[in-house]
C-alpha cells in the first residue's frame, strides 16, 4: 500500500514520531493525538495546505501548538468541514477564509485579535462553534465578547455554541470572569441553536439575555447571571425544547425561586448553583425532571421561613437522582436536604458531598479537591499507529491499542 492512497490517518503517540503528513496526498481525515515533555511544540502545517481533499482535522495534545501558516494557505482547504485544535493553539489571522467549515474549535477569545473574531462572521456554514478563554487577560476578552455579540447574528446555521476556560485562565474560583453583557444584545439570534453553554468561569451576565427566549430549538443551556428576576424565569419556561438547564445565580437570593406547573415540560436535568438553595417546586412542576443537582453553602442561618433546603421536592414526581455539593461545613444543610427528600414517593437516589468551599455573593468560590491524576502515559516510549483505507466510507477510522 502506498501512503498516497490512504484516505484516513489516525496517529497516537509521542510528538517526535508524528509521520510526514504531506506524503498522504489524498488524505480526507486526519486525527493526531500526541504528547511531549517540552514546554512548547511548534507544528508547522505549511505543507498540509496541499492536502486539498482534507475534510476532517483534529489535533489533541498536552502542549501548546503554533500553526505557522499564511492566509493563502487557509484558502487551500475548500472541502474542510471539521477543524478542532487544542484551546491554546495560536490560530493565524484570516480564519474567516475557511468558509466551508461546519465545526470550529477551539477559538481563543482572550488572545485572538478583534479582526480575527470579526472574521468568524464570514463562516456562514458554521454549525458548531467552540470557544475558549486561555489567558488571564481581561481587556482583550471584554472587547472580543463585544465583537462576538455582533457576529453571532450572521451565523444563521449555528446549532451549538460553547465557551469554556482553559490553560492558565482555569483557576479555582471565578475571580477571572468578565461581564457577559456584550452578548446581551443580539438582534437576530441563530434560529437553529440547540446548545448554548457559557461557562461561569469565563463570563457572567447581569440578567438573562432576552434573545434567549427566541431560541425555540434550544435544548441545552448553561449560563451564569448576577441575579434572577421573574422575567428571567418567564424566558426560561417559554423554551419549549429545553431538556438540560445549568443555572448559576451569583448574588444571594432574597426570596425563593418558584417553579410552577407552566413550562419546563421536557426538562430532564437541572443544576442550580447559588449561595443558598432557595427553590420551591409547586405541584406538577417539571414533570419529566430526572436529575437535580444543587451547589450551595451551609450558612447555618435560616431567614424567616426560608430553610436551607428546597421546598416541594416531593412534587417532582419523575425525579430519580439528587446530588448536592455543600460548602462551609454542611452538616446541618445535609440533614435538612435529607429530610426534604425523605417524603418523596419514589425514594430517589441521593448523593451529598461536603466540600471545603464557600460560594460568595460576587460569584467567586474556592473548592479544595484532590489533584487530577496525570494524563501522561506510564510508558512514554510506546506509540500506537494505525492506518485505515476505506474508499467508500472515508469518514470511518479505527484506532487500536
């Protein structure tokens, strides 16, 4: 078999063993997963632009990549549909010339120029936009959030938008978050949007943007707001297809949030994070809710009739699983939550974790957790390399190990 005949290449191993990509002249699918011990690795794709048949490219690694290319090279991928690179990759200017893209990730809002952000508006075929914030720089992020708000209305085919922290910006707590209000005014939001996940570790909105209420196909929503008012609840309950909701309210609640019978008819997962879990579920609320996740503090104080546990959990008749993360001690709050759940007719599973953290009024938090295990392979010299040719199904690949 000649390398020029290969349609799909999947490589898993150390960086120094990455094959010469340009020898695969007819390559359509390229997947690279490699790691290295150096502080930085520069991957030169000057020759990759010759792979004019390339349709799918994904690179995963544990080091920073730098793509040394020119604008004319970006125009040389007329068939490229999927481009996914590590969050800290330094993308060249002119990304807007890759107009065939359906998926783009990750695009760093904290380091890219405003011109490069604006060029995203040229990617009118884009369906999946994966954004990241990789540095602690806030001024550039704020400006790019404003630009993003202006161009999202141009991307009418978008189905998914995600924004996550990565790299040096991913620190404990939320002190590095910026205002998300640059995205609050979108005159024509993408009508086909099904997934919108905006990490609280990156941006927090003053209140829920009104344009979210126009997303009739929205199924997954993750968002953080400074405060939640009645109009925000009306927006949320008016989303007919919402199945997953993750909501973080940063300021301390002064009254209970009441979920009535109306709305949330297909919601299956609810995560609510605030300093206090002052929620109330009325009869027939959220009939399809299966999992409820709570994150809050045990302040040891009950104000008037407000206990430290949600009211009406027994009204959630479809509930199967409850999990809670309680900071600041948590023994009293745990007991109150267990008591509230004990009256549920279906006896749902409950998992309560007491953590050494506090969620503050400004949204910041400090959580002590065990360190993550290393992602490095125990034997760095082992390389797994597999090539597959499938002329009829060029998008199928196999990686054995």
